[in-house]
């Protein structure tokens, strides 16, 4: 998405940066992992296909992605590649449940989070990164509804989205996944604001 190609989001534990060409090699190595392929319902890509995917994420207006850096590691070294620990994404589509008050159809955002580096899992990086992206989308894309589709075996992600006040709305035995949903309302916006502060800076 062109909207965020020059945006960096700085959190307490993580920094979110746009997905650039120089990140592709490390991302490609991550996605050779059968575990990550299963958790993200992804198929392995060739390196050339991964570069094409990076361009797609950068240019398509229905996709918004940030890579997740460990803030402390980045501040120590200044090296984004070494500090990379995962990614967080939104897939956007038009809401098919009717029009808003102004006669326009709002967008639904399907949210994803992946912490690829084993040594930093369970430290709150995924929690903060996902909430920062949700807050960014709520403010800048006027998203009215978020969804998450999670494998039934991915108990950690299911617990995390439940803690974020997403509610299960469907369960597929064909795809072995659970669909969760959260409508954006004033009460939830206040909750988000209590969890994270959105601080955006110019990227490079």
C-alpha cells in the first residue's frame, strides 16, 4: 500500500517499517519453515516470487503490511535486517453488509501477525505490533470492522485475539480455521488507546 510506504511506527518494544526489497532475503528464509507455513496458511515461494510479492504488498491498495523490528536490537545496532522478528498485515475488502450513513460501503480488514524468530516469541512483540497496526488502520483507513482467520491449532493466536476482544463468528472444518471479528466502536477505541500510543515518523 502506497499510503504507508514512507511511514515508520514506533512502539515501546517494536518498530514497524514498510516491507522493502532489502528485507526480502530474510523473509524468504523465514518462510521456508514448515511451521510458519502452517501457522500462516502459506505456500512456499521461490525467491523471485517473494520479490514479486514484496512489490505487490507495496503497491496494491487492498494490502497494508509492516515488518516488525525488535526496538532494543535496532537501537543497539541500527541494522534493520538483524532486528527483524516478524510481520503484520491487513487484507482489505469492501464490507458486503450494507452502506454507511453517508451511502458508502466501508472496508473490512483481515488482520495477521507473525513473529518468526523463536527467541522473541512470548515477549509481547506480536501483541504490540498487531495493536499498533489496528490503531493505524482505524485512524488512517477508517476501518469499521476487523477480522482474523486463525488455524484451530494456533492456540496462542486465538488467545491473543480473544484478549483483544475479537469474537468467534465462524469455524471451518474444511480449512481448519476459526474466523473472529471485532466491530470498531467508541468503547473499543478507548480500549485501544489505553493499550498503545500511535507514534508515526517518516521512514528514511
